[in-house]
C-alpha cells in the first residue's frame, strides 16, 4: 500500500510558540494531538509527505502542484521570522502525478506558480513533523474551485502515482474547520458553523468518506470552513480500501474549529468503499429520474445542447420540438410568443454554465431556449465548453422571464420572487435571477448583479425587477 497513513490536521499559526507567545496554551489539546501525529510519522519513516493546503496557490479550474527542487518559508508575516523552513520536493513523484493527470485529461500540474514561498497551511504541520522527523521529501498541492468529485479524483491519482513509483507516502490534509463557531471569532457566528464541525468530525472520525460529497457548497460557505476540499483529496487516496480511523481531538476555543484525526490502512480491499464510483452511479440514476420527469421546456434545452455538443447540429423548430413532445400538446407559448429566457446548467451541484437573454431575440420562445442552451453549454466565459462525456451528469433549468418593471428602491425586491436588473445611464447592466441557492438577502442579490455589470457601489444606478417561471 503506497499510502501508509494519513492525517487530518489544522493550521493555526497560533500553535507555534514563537507566534503564539503563550497564546498557544489555550489550544493545548490540539498541540498534544499534533505531537502524537508527529510521533506517528516519525515512526513510519515515509519517503514523502504529501501536504494539501488551502493556502497554497489555488485556481478555480486547476490543481496547482508546487514545482522545482526546493522551497523555503518562514513565519515572518506572523512576526516570527526566525522560524524558517527549507524543504526538498519529490520531483519524481510530482512528475508522475502530472503524467497521470495528462493521460486522464485531468486539470492538474505545475503551471501558474505565483509564490514559491511555503504557505502557513503547509508550514504549521511541518513545524510539528520536523521537530520529530527530519527525513522525507514533500509534495505541496493546492485546492481548486472544482467539484468535490474532482478533489477525490486527485486523491486517486496521487495514490496511483505513489504506487507506480514504489513510494511510501504519508498524506497530511491541512485545513481548519468552521471559522464561525463563536461571536468573538474572526468571522462571527453562524448556526452552520457548529453544524459543520459536528458533521465533519463524525464523518472523518468514522472514515465515512462517501458522506463528504453530501456537504453542499452553500452549507460549507456559510460555515466558513477552509479544509473540506483538502480532506476530500485525502479521502480519495483511500478509495476501495478499508481504513482504521481515530479522532485525537476537536477544539473550539478561538471561534475556529481545529480537528485532528488519523487514518491507517487495513489489510483488505473493500469494493463498497469505492465512494466516487458509487456516488457517480447514484447521481446518474437521480439525474435520469429528473430527465424523465422534466417538462418540455427543459427537454427542449437538453435536446438543443446535446445535439450541438455531440454533432454540432442545431435543432430545427418546430420539427425537433414535436419529437420530444411525447403525448402532450406543445404549449402555445413556445411557438407563438416571444420572451427572454435563461438556461442554467449544474453538475454535481455546482454551476456549469448559465446564459440567457433579458428580452426576446428569436422569433419564438422555443428558438430562444434552444439558442441559449447552446450558449450556456459552450460559450459561458467562466467555464470550458461542456464535453460529450459530461452530458449524463447535467441538471438543467429553464427560466422564462416576465417583462422587467422599474422600481424606486430595494424595498420593492424579494430574493425568492423577483430577479433584479441593475443598470446605469451609460448602458452597463447586471442581472441576477430570483431564488438562487446562497442568495438570501436583497443587498447580496443587488451586489452580485452590480458586480456582473461592472457597476461600483458609489455610482448612480437604477433598478428593475422581474418575475420568472422556472422549468425543471
């Protein structure tokens, strides 16, 4: 087994004595557990320590692995410049990870380095480890804005790379838990904070890694956690393997959660613990049910984007529309009315594309939806074009917009009922649909629309509201 152990650890600089200057004593349980982790790593004598850190370089659509032969760092930005590190990277393992990623067309590599210095998410674990174990090279990997499934896949790739090289590696998943556990904490309190800590400690303490996919992006954002993706990468390294887990500690005395768990392999493989495969199969079945139950508006959008992505063919209205009508009558609105429409595409609970029109641009609503489905799947500048292999995993919504009406103040908005358009006299405007996950206040709704329109808060702007009919 290439992964001989893994550890879930926090990274508060406070626990380094030169930084804490006595303040570290209030997290004594965490320090004691960290010492146990370091002792265990020293006994294992790994060839390489793979550290995943939320504070390494992070991209929305790419996993960055630190390149080069060596790296240095210090706690100078925490007023402890004398605490320094000089580490050697395992270049051969990095190269093998990148080779496998290239073979699988997986977005991971050494491109895009912006800062060679080690980050504190890497250095805090190393401070404890290097006090006990001086040998072993490291690999430093950042997180990404990609789905949790992709983080788990990265763990699979790391384990495969280590196995092909015969490396004995230890994985260190660096990450704090919620930052919203107490009113006096750095981000205040949110009810999702303690909920997240309770759930994640239960999941990790029992090595129930399949449940890591059940944490929604909105829930994690509200809890203000920083380690979840790091934990998921580590979990991927254990795919298909029985794991012995132990919770060493969980503390909340600073308003931030610090959890430490250890994981060791059991002798046997366990196909029931191929969590990514199981999750994807369940998702396919779930989405298949939604596709069967979707109305003709959504079926039209799906047919349009699938035809274009697979064959570069634009469907014909009304001929192709009749083919998907089943036994139902085609709504008169689709062929005889004009309206703006948005097509939203999600994959694994995350937005994968969304483009629409505020007002009508096509001869009828059906053509409007068909055109916007192609644009949302291939021309949203925030995402790469959707590929044919992704099609079975896509969830699609269609929003048909009512006519916008001018309003004089934000008091006339309701995030559940109304979408908003913010615009300026010079023609800049931003739009946000209603009833979106994570958009809970009017102020937040308007601020996002302003950002989309490139409108500053100190500028003169005007508001419109509109209602939608959402088809799923």
